[in-house]
């Protein structure tokens, strides 16, 4: 697979959405904090960013060099399945992979979740 760069895919974003992303980055849930501790500082071989706006959508974790969006789904996602699937379809059309994990999966074994993400990153970068 050819190496892709997804750096310039931020469309013009409304200021309220930027504020919302910043607020979400400051107030992460406990499972997001657990996973972020394993994704940050290029531990998996690529840079990850938290609560980034990608194609107008806020994703929990974003790896631009591999084109991977990681979502940790908790209570807030229960009533939003249609929205999430629509967002995933938009991202998929642009070649972006969305990996979804439940809060309980991350709480039980954050290392295993990070290993799955790391495997996908190395697959996409090779």
C-alpha cells in the first residue's frame, strides 16, 4: 500500500467546533486517558493527536501519517449509532480507517487495545 499523508484534510471548521474539541481534549474520560498514555509520544511508531477535527468530525485519537482514527465508545455514543456510522462512511471514502473500542475493553486491557492499534499503524505505514 502506498504511503499516504493525511495532514491537510482539515476543512474550514467553525469556531464552536474547535472550542468543543479543545474542551473534550481537556476533559477526557478515564478510558481515553488510559489509551492516550499508550498512544502518545510516538510509542507505536507514529504520532497520535487527541480530539482532532478530521473532515469536520471530532475524532478521539488521530494518526495522520497512517490515516487512522481511533474512537473509544462510551455512554455518549449509545444514542448516536447512525451518526457514527455516517461519519465512518465519510472517513472511509477518503481512505481513513476508523478503529472503535468500547470503554470496558479499554478499561479491561488498554495494553491489548494499544497493541491492536499499533499493528494497524505498522500495517498502514509499510
